[in-house]
C-alpha cells in the first residue's frame, strides 16, 4: 500500500468516524471513533534498529508489527497473544522508549524463564521512541515470496 493509499484510507476513516453515534452501541462507537481520530492525527514514524537493520515503526505500534511490516523475519508462533514468548527480543538501547511491561507479558516471560529486565515480547512492547533490539530466536533464509 502506498503512502497515497494510506492517506486516502485515513481520510475515509476520519469521515466515517465523525458521522455521529447511529449504531446501537453508541458508546463503543464513540470510543472507537475517538481512537481512530487520535491515530489518524498522529502518523508519527519512529526510527528503530531491529537486528542491526534500521526500520521505521509507528509510534504506539508494537515491535512485532514494525518488524513484519518492514519484512524483518521474527518468530511469533502464538499469533501475538502473549503465550509462546517466541517473539522475545533483547533491548540493547532505548528501553525507556517502550511501554511498560504488562502483568501478562511479565508472567509469560517468567514462565519461559526469561528474567532479564532487558528482555521483552515484541508482540507486546509498544514503541514510543527510538529503540534498538535484537531477536532472541532470529529466523534466517528467504521467505520465497
């Protein structure tokens, strides 16, 4: 998807979010619309380094999302549900630029015997600023398009 397509989609989402609460669950719709407006108004891009490769991440997006969007291969067997801990990364710089660890993420890491404060789950760590990480279980090879 090109940048132009992204802008057009964001514009359509903003328009649809602003047409009142006609749905049966207006409160949920209003919260969702507010979130869409918030995301659409801040298309911030944060430069991060993932396994020595410089990539862009969306501010507030996960490390896993940034890796997948940029074509960086990263294991994630459970589909980003905080269960398998195969998307573990070691934060080498900028740990304070990631959101704090949730109790579920902490529990998953303890269960998988990762006690280091520098270890995070890429599916749960949200980017707030520049950060450098290395994957614990790097995937190698070509995906074969």
